[in-house]
């Protein structure tokens, strides 16, 4: 299974003559195409349109054609687009396995960065974010648009209080809290388990709580997945389904827009699993969201728990959320990078400080979020503090086959088709087949 996707690309690339991108000259302007799943196309109030409009006013010689593709279909869509003749000039990609697999379609950005920001341009970004966009050859193949932290859960504190409950701090408390919520006819902890990335996010936080070093050593092949801390994390994960911590039919429910809307727009569930990006619940321009999150006395809490009951709260994982890449086949690279640099500068300022789509990837970005309620400010401070002091390591698994194998066994565990010991053995076999 090693490098299946790269093999597929290399075969196709030999068969297809790539003549360049679909950039066009219209009315004396250079048209560049930007394709991504995030920032999302949320209508005229979406931040991406504000950024594009502002950029085009400052750069009247360039027109940006924005192409939004939903996250569920995004990677397959980009494979087709980039192999063909009409691929975008700029596109977003997830960090990890996807970013590495698309290397044939990622221009080295080092000379563009030096020309735009100077020879010390790397000081502009956090080292941890730059590490995510560099290849093994040391070249820079993308720019980090923002940073996210995974492993969080969110609570409607007032709703919990109506049942005589507080936000749980340990797995034992979580089990008891969910038992009472079910007795009262309420949802327990809700998770969009249909989305494998969501399952992976939460499991990695659980596994890191059991033993951070073992988790990341196993991912890199320095330790075995059949070690006790990993098996323990699988036990906890499976128990969340078997003991009713997660809602019934969780595997059939996606986070967007099903579970997320139940918490954000309906206010109908007391707790759900989501990451730092859920901070945009406080900024999104949506009447239903505003009615839930800005109602008088509303109180919501981002929180972490001690999953293995050792007295230490679980860590989060972090990663670049969207990596901006330049297509090597673009016929307008200079114009395209001008927009990329604008996205990183004025764009990231807007996306972070007004919309809270991400946490900063730029070290030189002054965090000054405007208009946050006391509720929102408290949660932002909590997320930022954990980002400084409680990060286990990278969010996600960069080895595609290994990532798929973990997601597969998480589903099998949820369905009680395998035991935690069997899950560990299955993943270890895949791990041993990977060349690192």
C-alpha cells in the first residue's frame, strides 16, 4: 500500500500532457483561480469574499476566481483538477498525508517568500507551523494559513446545570454525567463519528493522555502499537460507545452540519466534540447561532478531561489547518503569489481577529479579537493557554496508510467487531509495512 497515491499520480502524469492552468486574461486583468474547502463559501458575508474584494481593490490588475469545494469531496476533486489542464493556480490542502501526496503539484515557495518578505521571512511564522509545510529536502511547499488545536469538547454549562450537573473533569465523571443525561432524556456527549478525521482527532488526544511518547514513537515506528498505553486508549475509545458516553448511532452522524448545528444553532444538546475552530461560533453572522450564543446569560465552555484517570488532564494536538500551495503549472505565478501573500498578511488578520476561523500561524500577528463576549473571551484564553503549555504534538498521522488503518480500527472498535488488543495488532502490522 506504500505510496499508492503517488504511484497513481506518476502513472497518470505520464499519460496526460499538462499544458497549464485555466488562468485567463479578462478585460486587461490577470485571472487567477483559488480552490479550497476552507474558508468556506458561506454566502456574501463569508470572510473569503471580503478578503478577495479588498485584494482586488489594492491590485486592480488581478481578478481572483474563487472555487469552493466541500470538504467531503475535496481531495478527490483536487486530484482530478491538478492532473488535468485546468487546475487552479492556488489551492488549499490539509497538512500531513494529503500535503505530502500532492508534492508533484506544489511549487517551492522559497524564492517568492524571500522576494516578498526578505531573507529573514521565516521569522514571520511559528517554527511549528513552518515545519508542517517543508519537505524532507528542506524546500517550502506551502504557506500555513492558520493553526488549529484538536481534542476539545464543548459544553452548554447552563443546560448541564439544569440537570444538576457540572462540566466533567475526568472520564469517570464523564461516564456518570452521560448516564444521568440519558436518564433525563437528553443527549450525552455528542460526536460526529461518521467523519473519520473527527474520530482520529479525539482518539489521538486520548492516546496522548495515556502516554504521549508512546503514541508518537509508535507513529514513527520507534515503538509498537501493541504497547499497553495504546491498547488502553483503544479500550477508552470503545467504552465511549459501549457504555453510552457517545450518543446512539454516532457513527451515522457527521459533525457538519448535523451535530454541530444541534449545539451551535439549536442549543439542543449539552456537550459535543469539536476543536479550537469552533470558536467561530462566537463570530459567525447567523441569526440562529447568535440567538443561542448571545442570549442573555449564555455560558459555554471549551474543556478537556483526564481520560485515563491519572490526575492529569489530556493534551491537545496542533496542526496547520489549511496549507496554501502554488501549482507549478500556473502561468501567472507572480500574480498568484501576490494573492497568497495577501492571504497570509491582511487575510489571516481578518480570519483570526474578526472571524476566529483559526488560531494564528504567524508569529508577528497581534491577536486582538474584537467584539467577543465574556463567554467567548474566557474560552479563547483557555484555548490559547493550552496551545502554549499543553500540546502533545502534531494533529493527525502523516503516513496515509497508517492513518487509514487507525481510522478503520476506530470504527471497528465502535461497532465492537474487534477487541482493543486486536486493533493494536492490526495497526502494528500496517506500521511495520511502512517505509519511513
